[in-house]
């Protein structure tokens, strides 16, 4: 069983930065690929970023590439999402997700078994 708790969300202005964190309660954190998804009101949950068990392999949605960075600290059981140059369209609830490591990083929510409760990010124009 994996428990995930996100933090770091808030209200910011366009162009600002935020750093989201996700703390995992699990025996062997390095056994899991980690990802961030987001869901805006009235929209489906969408992939944002993912990293493999080592953090050495990453994948990003086209809309955030070059602005967001995913990283992890296996010694602290945490994964982070550094978000720079935020835009109003980044406004959403951001979710941390985990799955046992696979051959490749998945961008599909259905492939992730464990989810956090979400943290709200609001970007004003």
C-alpha cells in the first residue's frame, strides 16, 4: 500500500513559480514510477509529468515542457514538481500518482494505482 500526500499548491500570478511536493509512505519508494496529473473544472484528468524509479528518465506533456521539472529524492520518499512561468491555463488540482516501475513511463491515469488527494494551483492573469 502506498499513501501519497501533496503540498505546495496556492494562488499565484501569471509568470510566477511554484514547487509542489509529494510525500510517499511506502517501504521501498524506489520501486515506483511517479507522475503528476492535473484536472481543471469540467475537464478530464491529464498527464503533466512522470519520472522513473531513479529519476533519470522523465516525460512531460507538451504544454509544460520547458517550464516544469519533475524530480525525486528516494532517500526522503518525495517527488517534486517545479513549475516556472505559470500560466492561467495551468490552473487545476494537481495530483501525485505512483505505480510499480514499468518498462516505459505511462501517461495514462488508469495505469497508476495510487493517488494523492490533490493540491489546488490557481494562476491569475
